């Protein structure tokens, strides 16, 4: 059987980041690959001019959207594998409906690999914030205090806690897996989560406000969609119990930051934000100054392990597709509107 012709669009530096040498060599051996040997991303026009010759595309960070003209010329195109996270920026709903679904073009995302890193950050933030590591470390280093006895002491660690997750996303499901050794009870709010999936995951489905009322830890994993803009605001935040740890590693836009400041300035709960809106927060934004708020610069998705799994996901997906087997990371194009 002839090898699939794959056009590899990402830059050389991207390749070094997300592919091990072994995985990339396997990719080159198993497919007829045309590589981008530069450190410059191709333009939309370059893709339009060259796409007709290929059975598959591999895209990455910085790759441009796939245009209508490109899809019209891509008569051989069978698969688009994205060696990064969200694929939402590559196609419009119209192009999905007019070209990809009718042609049964397979679209693959490696967001499950990035989710490994984000989930690790999330669980680490739960432990760090509940145990006040930042506060103790800064007291020792900046204030010369060995143990500030005036600082409120948290009695709730992660073990045995009630953990609330907003959305049963890919990241949230990795968090659920990582939490298993901690003997936690997990509440999840997700209107799209079936009872069957909830049972399979071993979690309890509940209402949004109930998560905020009951949980000792609340972590947001909500996609950025028009209907999720500021879905978390004053009504939910005021329900948080004292000493709760509140985390957002999803998208800044799902959280009303002004409402968060008004509730957090009392110091009654702890906050860890890896994403903000805008990003970065302006230097004068009051959330930057609150001692119970720890902000990291959107780094939760970084990490060697998850990055290496991006390359593995892409190559394995192409191999599975070639042999007509289930494709890991395949995107359900019929749910395009709900994708992050």
C-alpha cells in the first residue's frame, strides 16, 4: 500500500518542542513527509498553493487557518492532525458543514497531551494553596518570619476533601484520575455530562451553585465560548466556604474578575489563577496585590512530559488512520460549536 503523503507545516523549533527524536523518525519512516525545514510558519496563500498534492496535514502552533480555497483544492485531503491543543481556529462552522463533514475528513487534536500538564498544575495548586506554601515561603524570605502565627491556618488539605470541578473537560478528567489516591469526593457541574459518564468516572453530578456551596476546592475547566463568558460571577463566588481554594486554569473570560476581587479581598478564601482576562492583567489591577491570590502567567500547559505526548498523539493518530483503526484525539465535528 502506498504511503500517505503528509505535509508537515510546523516550524523546526516546534518540532524540537513536541517530538522526541525517536517519534519524529518514526513519523518520517511511516509516511511520505514534506517538511517545513525553516523556522517560519507558512502563510495561508502558501498552503492554498501546495495543499492539492497531500493526503494529510500536520499543523502546529502558529499554523494559519485553513481557507475555503485550500479546502476546494484539497481533493486528496483525508486527515488534519494538529500537534497542539485547540483546533477551533482552523475552520469556520461553514467550512466544517460544507467540506469536512461531507468528505469525512478526520481532524485530530493533541489537546489530551496538553491536558496532562494542566491537570498536574491543577492538583499541585490545590496542595500549594491549601497548605499556604507561598505565604510561608514569602514570610521566611521577605519578612524574616519563621512562622507567622497571626496567619490563618488551613485545616483542610487535599486528602479527604470535597473537590468541585466546573466542566467535565479533557483536563478535568485527567484531574479526576490524579485525585484518586487522595480519597476525595468529586462534584462536577457539566450540563453535557451524561449520568452514564458520571458513573463511569466515579463522580457526582450536581448544580453549579451546589459545587460552590459544598466544595473545599473549586477548579474551573470551562471552554471559551460565547455562552460561557463570565459564567462565574458574584452569585457563585459569594457561596464559597471560608478557606476554600478556588482555581482557574481554563480561560480568563469565563470568570468575572471584578466580582472575584470584591469577594476575595476579604481574604476568606484562596485563589490561584493561571489565566486571566485580559492577559496579562494590567499592572494596576487590584487582584495582583491580594495576598490570598496567586497568579501564574498561563504556564499550566507547559511541561516536557505533556509536550512529548503531543508528538506521540499525532504520529499514532496518523498510523491508526492509515490502518483504518480508531483514531486517538479525533474531534467530533458534529459538536464543533461546543468545542473550546
